């Protein structure tokens, strides 16, 4: 019965979350609330500098909120739970340059050999098995980010957090990575939360888009994305429903961006 009850709970619940960088300083996040269902792909968008990465760090338990709470399957964690994985934007800083690709992927699996079949299975999922014995500095940017993705999925996470994971690659590689991540998340039935500046990307990939206000950030609107799967980069993006949703999200973000002062702090 306990297991059955747990399944009905949101995989992620952000409740009245507030955060400042300094005690008594201006709030970055202000009373933010939203939920994520198990297996759901959620994208978070908002004006530049509104605090999206700060939100992700609070969700990952890499920092604690000043007020409110983050619940993973109904529980609070002071440290990142073992079944949560994060893919960061700066792939060249998140990989260990002195370890091979297979060793980087195996890093999160304590006591597991870098030649274990599950390492190669994760590399195969991101089409990187041919580069298993290379080092990060021998890979292109897109290949490095695929290595980081393999390292995140090899632990079989319940929740995958993506912090602008495609921002530092070229346009074609970005499209390829979007399709790859969507395929992996659906095949593994992963609950996924993506932080992104790219509205097209958010609408194309997500089941729900959460739009944030300017600082102090709050949830402006949660928008259900009912586009059918599988999604195609050309066909889906030419449908009237995609264009309608894109226009709606863009309008909300632009309205919030126009409220920003001329000089804003860099988002953390």
C-alpha cells in the first residue's frame, strides 16, 4: 500500500519557494509553486537573469531555500537524492579531463568497473560507444555533452535536471541533442525538468512549460503542451497548435522581460 500511495504523489513539488543570495538581501525567487507528475517533461522559461538556474539548484538540493520547500516524491532532502541526475550547461567543466569517456560515465557508479556492460549501454544510448576510450579533450562539444548525458542516465535516475544543456553547441547539434534527449527520456520513462532560454525548444520538447516572471521570480503561468508524440523538428513546428503555443509562451516571456530594469544582475 505504501508503494502504491507514493506513486500517486508528484515526482517534484516546489512549494512557496523563496531564495535570496544574502541574508536580508533582495529575493531571487519569491513564493514559487508548481508540481511535476511522474514521467512528465517540464520546461522552465523566463527572462534572462530571472533565477532559473537558482531554481534548478534548489530543486537539486545543491542549495537550500530561505522559505518554502522542495519535495521529491513527498520527501525533503538536504542533499541531492541518489536517484536525481543533473546535466549542466558547461560540459567542458563538468567532465574530468584526466578520465576517459567510459571512466567519466562510470564515475557515479561506485564499485562498478568502467568496462561494465551498463557503461557501454549508456554510451550506446547516446551514440558514443565508438569513443569510449577517448578523453573529453579529444571530443567535439556535442560529443562531450553526450558523454555528460550518458553519465547522468547510467545511474537510472527518477528525475533528470537539464540546465541549458544545449546552449553551447551549434544549431544542428542542438537539434540532434534535443531529439536524442526526448527519445531517451521517453524510452526510460524519465521525469525531466529542462531550464532553457529557447522558447521553441521548450514548446517542442515539453509536456508542460512553466513561465517565470522577472525577479523576484514567481510562476506566471503553467501551460500544458498537448502536441502528439513522436515529435518531428519540421512537421511539429509547422503545425498551427505549435505556433499558437509558441506565440503564447513568447508573449508571456516578452511581457516579463519588458519589466526588467536596464541593468540587471547576472543570473546565478
